[in-house]
C-alpha cells in the first residue's frame, strides 16, 4: 500500500498555486494517478474537500482512493490511524513531514521523500504494460500520431 501525504507532496511539487486550491489538488491528483498506475494507494489531504466538515473518501479506480480527513482530524492523524488499523499491510509512506515520519516509524513503514518518489515514477521515462499492449508516455503517443 502506498500512502501519500497529499498536501505535503502538493507543496513540494508546486512553486505557485492557482487561485483555487481545490482545482490545483484535482490537477495534481490526476498527475499522481498516472504515476500510481495499478498500485494500491491512498492519497490523503487535510480538510473537507468542499464537502461536510467530517471529510470523505472518493474511490478513483480499483486501486486508488482520495481521502479528505475533515476539519476535525488532520491528514497525519488519519494516516497514523490507518496504519494502526491495518497491521498486516506493508506500507510505503510518501511524505517529507518529519513529525509524521516519527509517529509512523515503529509501524513497519517504508518512507519515501516526496520529490524523489515522484521523479522515480515519472511516466515520461517509463513504459507501462496494460491489456497485452504497450503504452508509453504522452510524448510517445504525440510522436506516434504526428508521424515523427
């Protein structure tokens, strides 16, 4: 399972934000989905995602969901609670938050720095196999259709 500290990664990836933070979160989440491919993962954000104050979970596909922790719980607390409730899961936690790393340290967690993890899964340098065919990056398909 890959647990991603959503805002932590978002702040590392973006130098400036669009006026609407929720639009930026949606954009960054779509980029993350390309990186995650078919890996079992949860992207956890602080806040309520524009919904009720209790937060919510949204299943994106068979393997990935996005969680908003709600205004009464921080994403860090949600992540630590999830790890504690799922003791049999091997977890990779993507965060640069030292406080969160310290809290999760004793719970069989592998840590990844945000940018190094994101760069290591860059789809522009990686070809993924799906449904018996090979699909490359956006650049690959642009070249394919442009005939270059």
